[in-house]
C-alpha cells in the first residue's frame, strides 16, 4: 500500500464535514457577562486598564440587561463599585439592604426578570484594607469572623432577588454556612456558585482597578486564602468540600492559565463547572487587538472555545455581548 488508508484531512476538506464532526460548540448560552455597577444616575466611566469596559449606574445598566436577553446571554454577574465613604474595616455596607448591589439586583429582576442575576459575595469592595475578609490586629484575615459577614451579605442578596450568590472569598466552610442560612430563611432555590478553585493570580490587576480595591490593598496580597498557582490536587479538595457543603456550581478562576484544573474538576466530579476569563486575560487580548497584532474576533472565540473544550459549562467573560453578537452573526 503506497497511500495512507486513513487520511485525516478528508474530513477537514469541506465546511460541511468539518461542521459534522465538530466536538465542541460555543454559543451565547455558555456566556455570563460580568458588569461593574456604579453609584449615581445616568453615568458611565471607562476602566482605563480594560478598554471597552465601563462602570455604569443602575439606570444605564438596565438597557444593557435587555441587550443580554436579546443576544441570548443567560446571566449577568454584578460587581459593585463602592465609594470610599461606604468602606470600613468590618465591611458593614456589604449587607446593607439598600446597598448598591442590592438595589441593582432588585432593579434588574423588576425590569428584566428572565435574566439570571449572579452576585459576588466577598468583602474586598467594602473594606478599607482591600482584603476579602475581616482582619485581626496583625492584618491576618480571620476565617470564621469573615463567614459571619458573608452569610449576612448572601442573605441580603437573596432577599433582593438574586438568582445565584457567588462566594469568591475562599474562606473555609463558608458554603455550608451560607447554604444553611439560605435554607433556614426560605431561599432554598437560591443557587450557590462557589469560587472553589480561585488562585492567587497576577491576572486580577485590572479588575481591582475597576472596583476600586487596588488602592486599598496597596502592597498587600491574598496568599493566605487564595490558592497557590503551583497546586492542582489542592483544587480538587477545595471543590469536593464545596460540593459537600451544598454548592450547586463550582468556579475555576482564572480560566486560560488553569484549563488543566477545569478539566480535572469536570472529569472528577461531573458537576456544573464554570470558569472566569478574568480581567487580565481580557486586557491582553484587547491590547493585542487594538495594536493590530491579533484578529480580535478570531482569537476571542478561539480562547472561549478552548475554555469550553476543557470542560467549562459556563464562562464569565467581559467579551460576552460581543462574542454573542459574533456567534449570532455566524
């Protein structure tokens, strides 16, 4: 035989056969749009380190929520930009029923009830020190004292109408305590998206600029509670604990540098697994596109497809609306 019996290129030769054997498909259904909510009325602010991303007031957010629905994006994730006068060491504004996040949730559910609303359960936007929890006199984040506040925050979000609360703090045992509180208070259908494998990554810088916590954090770090980027087995232990405590979905963050973790989590547990294409990932793609070094549409859809291929059921991405439009155009 002087020819290959199997020619892999046969199925690649035409568009119809490429489509028929396509293993991974990306659609708007797979995307979640993270948004930064600003206090005030009829205002937007550009995030300098994330070109194309804006902080916006609630009234400006509502039309964008309707746009999400029109494009088929099923959910939005809210991140409040908290003014300095509302920040404190104990993050008491986090559970204020009239707080920015709570009012944004209520407005969204009133105006666009079919859109899923996910809220960030974490204290760093609300603390004067920029850490994700309550600190002691040495600056160490206290686990159990922080959970007490997170439970209050999660309940305030559920009461406002949040569909999903997403603890991103990485405190030990917080999922179980939040689940117990939700059940006790009658919010048994409020879902928990646990940031189970959240790494102490250098890719978060632009996000901290966007929510205004980078200045508060200063030269500090979050190594005592976020995961070491060198570890993989530890991520599976974190995910296992959160599932056992009542998480409905689990998150790996960031996405692209941790696709191996996404794959391991999906293979090991088979639960709804999400990944966050974080601010630094967005900023790199956007900068390269603006400089003409890469074709933006091509590389963004390739990156998002790779996250799906690794096993992610849903992807938080600042490209959600643009990617959904590209996919709909196809």
